[in-house]
């Protein structure tokens, strides 16, 4: 599978996601679940039908954060 670069700047700058884990729909920047526990976020994303969510933690200060 070829991976494409994704611009996550909008997702990472949302105040509601600050210092939380987010699950993204595979191949997109759509946030499908978020929370303070990676396990719960993955379970919620899978409950919404996403078999392989992409998981990342949103930093408190997005500034110069590089994934």
C-alpha cells in the first residue's frame, strides 16, 4: 500500500483535541474518535466501523510539532 502525506494541521490545532489521543479514518484526515486513553479511542473507532484507525496524540502546543 502506498502512503500519501496528509495535512493534519487543522486536526492538531482543534482545542477540543489538545493533549488527547485521536483516531483518524485510514487514508484521510477525518477524526472519528478522541479521548485520553489510546485503548478507548481505538475501541470507539472500531465501534464506528473503522477496522484500522490511525492513532496519534495531539500535543498541547502544536507550534513546531513534527510527526
